[in-house]
C-alpha cells in the first residue's frame, strides 16, 4: 500500500478518536439565569454596574421650523439676495447638542431648486428669546 494513504488514514482516525473522546469526556454545560439576589449582590459589590441616567432631552426644530429659519438666514445674506430663496428646501438628518454654542447642530440636505442635487451641510439651530428658531451655517 502507498505510504501516503496510510498517513492520511492514520491522521483521520486520530482526529475522529480525539473528537469522540473529547465529546465523551466533557460534561454537558449547565447555563442558568442569575437570580435577583445574585444580581442585587453584584450591584451592591460594584455600583458602577448601574446604568447611567439618560442624557437630557435636547429640543430639535421640526422640518417646517428648520426650513423657515434657514430661509430667513438665507434671505439675510447679502451675497444671496435675489437668488430664489423661496425655492430652497431642507430635509433634516441627525441632530445633536451643539458643542460650540447654544442650540443644536443638524446635518441637513439642502436643495436650492427642485431639480438640484441635495447638498449635505451642518447647520446650527438655536431658539431666540421670542421662541423662534434661528439658523446658522457652519
């Protein structure tokens, strides 16, 4: 017989014997959920296991309020006057607390006209004293 066949057969028998022996020797795993008393003891031993309180809720403008604030800011810019600010549309994306000032920063998709491709920009929104939203470009 060819020695390569004998080597392959010996390796195969060794693998099967090792796997079968491991299967027979290893005990069945026992998994159970911790009891309430165990959970309480763990938390008492390590209070850092208690979850953090939820972050404060930030106020975010609605799409209509954001669009009105952006159009107002767009119209106040002297370089953009007369360029169709009524056609500007805005779709808000993700918003988060503004790190550099009051209000929130939002990613917005801005379209200058209905046929234009949307431009993704970060825009800041803050509430004025009168309760009206004010937009700021970054």
